[in-house]
C-alpha cells in the first residue's frame, strides 16, 4: 500500500513539474513572439521615418521645379499638394485591401510563426 502511495505522489510531482515546464515554455514563446513583433514594427517605423524625410525634401524640390517651369512657385506647391491629396483619397478608398489586410496578415504571420 505504501508503494502505491509513493507512486501516486511521484506521478503527481512529475505532473506538476510537467505543467510548470509547459507554462514556462508558453511564457517564453509569448515573449519571443512579442519581441519579434515589436522589433519588426520598430524597424519599419525607423525606415518609414527616413522615407518620409526623403519624400518631404523630394516634394519640396519637385514643387520648386514645377513652379519654376510654370513661372509661379506657389502653383508648384499647389500641384504637389493636389497630387498628395489624390494619393490620400486613393488610400482612404482602398485602405482595407492596401493597408489593413496586409498589415493584419503580417502581424498574424509573425505571431503564428
């Protein structure tokens, strides 16, 4: 009878150790996925920042170029602003298929990897 009691205690102890190990493994996997996702998003934000700076200075240069070609600098800036307004409207209309779905799919892919 004593041997059965010891076997049950040993089984219970091993089961508790197994569950503790599984919980720890799940925590570590969650930390890994979260850190991968955050580092990916941070990298993309940094790249986006530098692309935005390049786009800003390129837009200013194009506005001056168009303005000099037309003969009025301010119209060059209006034309460039109109172009960006058109791009903004297109992004707004197609935001689900161009922005929301790809971003969502990328996040899901990173989390389930």
